[in-house]
């Protein structure tokens, strides 16, 4: 689960992290009041979407102006006008894809005099199963670009959970970022604050890009903040769950989450219903091998009920890009007859307007095949995964 920048900054501010004063704006008529509550003389007007690259992004609508999704204003009136221009418009960045995202929220905050821009992130390192710090002197840039062109400028290390964060971790980061004097002590304290927030709030990613050194004072400040949380731990973070912005999520993925289905929308034409993440990945791969593209990743899980399978099928068919459906079930914990009953129920409810190939194997497979064969539905049976993929691609491609 992701949250907006202004929400992330409010959360980090509650832990004592230094962030700029700012105001969120959800309605255009509130923009001037929000900007007027800040001191200036520089206001930063930021589009709030769950994607990076906002500053370099472009709006689809001409009336939003040619500037990106992050703009500088030099008066309350100018800040309010910029907010009004961007609200409700579609912003396209390198992370949104060509469709872009609609800007439903704006964040107006005080400007900062920047001496240096640095990069900092905390994330879960899957290789070590530990929290890792990643930092670089190349702030304000995509870290992927830095990693590709100048990997020596990135420092990364994990924290032993037995000891947790220690001051020497902060000093190591400070020296890597070229900080000195009182900045080192400040960095040690700030890293401790961020690590504490990361652990206590079940974050899986916390990115500060840029972390800035203020001109004059030399103090550190979080100029941006991107935070993602472990979805499996949201149940114990009710305050975080309240921050969820469902307008930023794919409606199909949102609906799938209500039924505990692991669903991710893709850009292809063949819908997939599979049990088990590994088998789902293999199914997607073999569809590509036969010359087509999967429209989704969908793992119904090992303990799926008839009702859950029905909902999964309805979600797949709600995608207008789907030209065919492949059901691939290996019944271990999951029973093939349950899958068959779910598919039949869903087809009777929503109809079947595209080719459907079903491959069943495992527990109660004969019973499952019997249910489908006696259903009267126009279903193409497959003997194995390769046969199923070949048949659905042929049915879709002709």
C-alpha cells in the first residue's frame, strides 16, 4: 500500500523528522487559503499521485500548462492559480505509463534554499531479509540511472535486526554523503528517526529524494518522501489504512483485494486464472512463448471457494482488453471440482463472449472435467499447460 507525499511527510514529522510546512488541497476553491497560511516568499505546488517523475511529467490537457507536476510560485495568487490548473487533470510521467494519472490532490509547501541534493532510502532487502539503507550524493536523480552510470556513488548496507539501528550506521551514511561537523550528529539522529518509523509502521520502502542540505544553516531536510507499506501488516496499522487513496488503484485490483485474490492488471489480451504464484508466472511465460500477452496475473490461492472463483472470473471478464481466458488449475490443496463449479457459476452470471480454455489436473480432476463437460458451455478442454496455452492463443489469434 502506498500513500501520498503529504501524508508521508505528516507521518515522518510526527516522529520528529525535518520537513517543510505545507497544506494539502483537494478543492480548487481552497487553494488560495492553503497558500496564504504559508510564509513564502517561495511556494512549491506539487501534484499528488502515486508515481515518481512528477516534475518532469506532462499534462494531457493543454489548459494545465506546459510545466510539469511540480511548480514554483512567487505569490499566494500564483500558487493558487497553479493548483487550480493541475487539479482534475491527467499527468503522464515515466512511471505512470502513457495513460497517466488524474491529479485529485495538490500539496502546497514552503520553498527551501538548497545547497546540495542527496539520495536516501530504506527498504527490505529480500536477499538478506533485513532492512537496508541506500544512499548517494546524487540526489534528485533516478537512482536506477545512478546505479547504471556511476554505481560507485551508491552506498548500501543492511542492519542486523539483533542490534537494530546504531549510531555508527548514521556516521557511515554521513561520511558517504560528504557531511561534516554538526551535520554528522544531525544525520545520526535523523537516520535513527527514519529507522524507527520504518520498523514501527511496517514500511517496506521509504525513499527520500532528495534529502537536502539547506543553504546557510547546512541543516538537513526531507524535501520529498515516498512511502510504501507491507500490505500483509496493514491490519495492525489502522491509522495507516485510513490513508489509503483508492482512486490511485486499478479498480479491478481493488475489487480483487476485497476477496483476498492476488490480482495484478497487465496490458495483454489473454486473461489468466491460476492457483499458485509460481504456476501463474509459468502460465504467463508460456502464453508469451506462444506469441500472445497475458492480461493479468491472478492467483486464486490454495483454499479458494466457489464464490471466490466466481468473483475472480468476473474481474477477468470486466477487462475490455481480454480476448480469451485460460484457466490453469493444478489441484493439490485446491480441488478441481470447486474451480469448475466457480467457472460455471460465473459464466452463467456474466456470460461468455470470448474463448475459454480450461486445463485441470490433480485432486478431483475427473469430477471437475465432468462438471464442465455437462455444463453445456462452449469450453475448450486442454490436456496440459502447453496444450492449453497453444489452444487459447490460437483461438484468440485465429
